[in-house]
């Protein structure tokens, strides 16, 4: 508190009276946490006049501008007693009607004392309805003393007395019951009445009021008497010279003990100056550029300026007294009444746009609440809204173009082929520019070759492709754009013809405007993108700049796509070279296969399949998958396939073959893995030995149509396994289907592998007897991959297995002595005679004799002989030894070593393999009538 008083003492000596009141009020309110306050000074006839307020709305202070000094208010009591006064809030039903604030908050008042007499008071409205503490009363008294000290120091006539006396404000009291009217001297001056002519009755007042204003003023009095509301009116009074002057009056009612109006106490003052100001304001409103209306609380028009009359299409006298929404010009505005009432209900200025049906003009209608009604403004915003709409449309168009450019950039980034690039440009560039045609040409061998188009007729495109494209020449806009590296824009056919008169006959058939955008990367122009329009089209500078920017994006995307296509072609050629060119035709099985590359990727996969003919009616069926994609994976696949051929040719057992492949994959690095399934099928007995390393099991479809996945021992993938590998033996009926596949065929992001395998079995169930395996293979591929290539490549091998008939196989046990060779020759002669293969008797006898002699000399019994006639003639000799024969070159002095050389010379091919009881050495000869060049393409008929 002391600091606040010290702060007040620092105020300049020259501050005004209103500044003194402001400082006193603000510090009092701040110190006691009040919501507002006022300063009152004593006036004539026991009236206290409001001279300054803060924190209180005008609606509250208007009724309290003049306070009766004899009333119950805190201000009046403080002035009467000369001491500070506290008035607590009272219940609303107990408060005096003349002092309604008593029922709202507590009030305190501190008198302003001048020469021992209270001339006013500082009054504040509390927020918590608590009386100030003694310390706070001391502070407030000190503030009041500071205020009076400051007022005393002011020179005449700026001091308090001048301020009180110079203002012509009269006070009056009217006894409602007796009609007695009392005016003070100031009131007589305001109402142009000499004291000698004044009679203390209301008739005196009525005589001086202008007849036109009397009725409305009396109505205001009656309204105050009946509603106890404050009285307020403005009317003209007669001057002594016979003219009239404007005055204003305000007051409040005073009730008796029965709650009836006993008297009205008020004040009056001349308002000519204010009236002149209002008249000037009225004239300004009358001629202002915006339409202006004033309406009362019932929305009836009370004032309209000239612009409002013009906008609404009615003269002023036709507007006054009518509701706003009943006017013909506004009658058809949708929801006008609802929107107006909603805006007025917020008690703050509100506005919205309306469009007049008759003129089509758009107006901003603003509603501003004022005492006694509202003001309504109509501002013509037609042109502004049109510009805003154009700007908004331009912003939307720019945003749409920016969005489409971003979408184009994203789509171009994902484009992997030239077709993808053309599609992206057609979808993202043509629509926002209103274009209908797109043509992309690239340079190949100094000629312009068409690689993609939209909206051009077929005859024109055929013309573009004639003689492998167009000649590159400066006489053509496409050629000039490429040679100069500058874009060309032709807004009409006339501009084209003017620029290139010699090529007028080659104009596109139905296009009217073009943009030729060169495609350049790293300073090298390799093509042109042509944007065409069906109607003449002048592109703005902004649109041209945007198209040039887009062409740079297209150029880079197209260059990437062309590089990708070239890389993809090389990758696919490499992969095709690593896969079998065609499956061999063998009597043991009829097989078809499909390799399905992955889509939307430049990396080739590592899936492969194979069918490897072996000896004695055996064939190996293989499918595998190197994990990952890329050239290195494809190369690994080629290495594994080659190694598998080599290992299978050695006729090693399936588990040993898989062990060797595991070593190869393990040597490629710790992150190299592959899956593989190897099936060794023996057509002589229908047995099939299967080993799989991390690969899905095969599907077997039996002749009766049943399809199942046999239980095959599971081994880890190659590169992660530890030999030995576990194998599984199957017995497969003749004409069964053995189906091998990779996971890419049955597994996808939308389908797990179990679902895919079940679908595969469903597609092949009952299809064992289907004659066309090629058609069956395509049906399976399309059924499992209906949408074409997926994220992973896939391989599929379907083989129909055949059995060798009993009549095509003959076997004998031979003695272990030297006589075994002769007995072997006899068996050969007799069996070949039965098979009508007399031409092969001599050679086969020699081969059997040589093989049996080799066993007798270098191995041990028991000795077996087997002949197999199925596509070729196989002669096989078995023994119990595990020592494999090796062919070697014999010198002139060597006694042995020439037997196997003789065997190699007499047969097509020969070899040896391990058996469960030892080993077997076999030879293979072509059957008579089989041409050498066709041996790999077909099988001879089996002997009957």
C-alpha cells in the first residue's frame, strides 16, 4: 500500500483533473481487487454527478450519472456523513428499485473533503462482497486525500468549481402523486424559463416542449412509471425568441414504502451540440457509399440512406416501418430472417454474404447491435468476391498442379519401364493442363522412334513408325526441339504452319495446339515429349515454366526406365541361359516346366528346375531356389545347377549329392542360402527317393485323381545344414503326376504357403489323366498367380511318371568263376533274339563279356546281369565290390587296362553306380532305327 502511495506522489504536477481521478480509481481498484469504480462530485439541488468511471459498462453508469444525495447509496451516505461507508449486497427482493446495484455486489465509498465539506466521493464495486480491512480503509482515505491535494493545486479555472459550474446540467424532481415539479436554477436555464415565470407543476414543463415531441416524451415517462426503468428522452423546448433547442433528460424512479412510484428524480441538459453532431452524422450516413439501415428491436426499418434505397429498389418512405426480410429485394434470400436473428442474438457485430436475385450482385450484410435496435450495412462485394474466387481458383489450380506434380514425381520414381513413364505423364500431366494428346519420341540411330502415346489415331502412329521412325531434321518441330534443346509452343495450327510451312501436310489429324518439350539428361538431349490439345490453347508463362520443369522429371525417369529395361533384358537373357533350354525327352517321364519371373523389379531370381536322365531307367527331377534376387543369386543358381548335373552324372546317392551342394553353398558366404528338392525316380520298380533341404514337399497326383503331399523328411536349407541328409522312399504308381515347385508359386503377401499348397492340390486333383501337360501347367500357373508376376519368381515342374514293363527287363545271377562270361553271352543272345534286336547281339555279347571279366578279375561276387530295353538298350553287370572302375590309357607294354577302352568304344555311354549291395557297371546302346541326331528329341518304340 505504501508503495502505491509513493507511486502516486511521483505523478507530474501538471496532470489534468481526469488523470487525477483515473489514477485514484485505478490504484484503489487494484489494491482491493475490485471490478470497477466511479468518482462523483456534488452538483446543485442535492445531486451527485458522475465525473469519471472505469471498469463499469455504459449500460450500468447511464442510470447513475446523477445520484440523489439523500438516497441510500454508498456514495450518497459517504457525502452526507463525511466518512467512509460500506454497503453489502442485499437479496434482490429486498433491494430498492432505485438502487438495483445494491443487490449485485458490495460497495464502498470514501468521501472527497474540501474545506471541511464533502464535495464528492470515490466509490468502488467489490468482487467478493467483503468489507475493506482497517488497513485498506486507511489506504483509501489516503488516496482520497491525495486526490483533493492534487485538485487544490490546480490553477483557476481548471479547478473543481469551474468544472462543476460551467456545465449546464439542471436537476429536477417530479412528484408523481401530486404533479408538483421542482427545477433548480440550472434546470430553468436548460428549459428556457425565467424563475418569475416558473409554476411548480408539470404543466410548466409541458408548455415549453415542442408539440411534436410531447407525445413520445410522455410515453417514455409512462414507461418508466410502469416498469420502474430509468427515464430517458430527447426533445425540443421553446426558446425565448420563439425558436426551439434540443435537450436531453434522464432520471430514475423513487418508490414509497408500498413499492409504488412516488417521484422521479432526474437531470436535463442542452443537446444542441450533440444534436448537430448527430445531424452531421445522419447526413454522412445518408450519403455514404455503403447501404445503411437502422432497425428497431422488432426489425422494423427506421432509417435508410440513399444507397440502401438504390440497392433495395424502394424509396425511403416505402422502407420505413417494414421488416427487413419482407422487402421485395430481400424476400428471396435464403434463410435471411434466421441468419439475421442468429447474428443479433450474439450481441456482437455479425456478418454474412447475400446475393440479390434481381441484380445478381453480392453484398456483405453486417449487423451491429446498438441501443434500441440494430444497424445494418450492405457493402457491395461482388467484384471483391469475384477476385477472391479467381484467386482461390488460381490457388486451387496451383495446389492441384503442385499435388499432381508431387504425384507425378512419386509415380515417375516408381516407373520401371518406358510404358510406366508414359502412363504417369498421361495420368498426371494431361488433365491439369486440359491436354488430350501425348507423344514420346526418342533418338535411335539418328531417327525419332515412337515409344508411347495417348490420344493419337492409329494411322498417324503407323506413320511415325514407318521406316523405323522419323528422320531427325530441323524442318520438323520435334526435330528442332531436340537439335536446339529449346521447347517449342504452338498455340494453333496457324502458328505451326507459319513456323513450318514445308511440313503442313504432316500435321496431326485432330490436334490444334502443341508443346514440344525436349528430353535431356546430363546435357544430352535424347528425345522429345509432345503435349497436344484438341482446341487452340495459349499456355501462360507460368504453365510453360511448369511444363519445362515437368519435362526434366520425365527425362530422368525415362532415362532410368530405358536403363532398367536394358538391364532387365540382360538379366533375363542371363537367367534364361542358366535355365534348361528344354527338358530332355526320356522314356521314364513326360515332363513340362514353367519359370515365372518376378514382376516390377530389375533383379532376377534364383529359382530353377531340371530333369536329368540317368542310367538303367532312372531319372532325376530337381527344383531349387536361391534366396534373394539379383545377378549374384542368378549366378549362384547356375553354379548349383551345373554342380548338380555333374554330381548326378556320377550317380551318387541323393543324400550325398545334397551334401556336396551344401558344401558349395556354404562356401559362398555366411549369408548364402538355397533350398532344393531332389527326386530320384526308378522306372523299373516305381520307387522314388526324395531328399529336400528347406524346400516345400512335392505333390503327388495318383491315377485315381487323389492329390496329396507325402510326408518327406525335413532338412535345413543348403548353407545352413549339417550332413547327412535324411531321405524318404516313395512308391509311385505308373502314370502318376509328380509336381515340384518353389515357394513363389504358392506364397504371396495375400496368401500364406499352406493356403497356396492347398490351392495347388485343388487345381491338380483329378488331373492325372489329362493328356496335355503343357495346358495343365499353364492352367496351374494362371490359377495360382491370376494377376501375373508377383514380388517373387516361381518355378513349376510337372512330370508324368512311366513304368518299364516286365517284358522289357531281364536279369540273371551268374557264377563267380571264369564260366560266368560264357553264360552271360548266352543270356544276351537269347534275350536279344526275343526282343528282335539281332543287330545288337555281337556288340552286346562283347560288352557283357568284358564287364563280367572285369568283375572276375578285379572284384568279388555275387555277380548279376541285367538287360533293360526302354528307349535304349542297357546292359548292366553288378557285383559286391565298392571299387569303381576307372578308364585309363594303357601303354604298349601294359597287359591290362584296355577293357574299359573297348567298352567306351562299343557303346553310346557307360558308367557305374553304387547299389545297396555293392556297385553296378552299365552300358547304353541306341536301338536300331534311331537316328543319332534325334536321340535327344524322342524315344524309340519299345520292343513288343
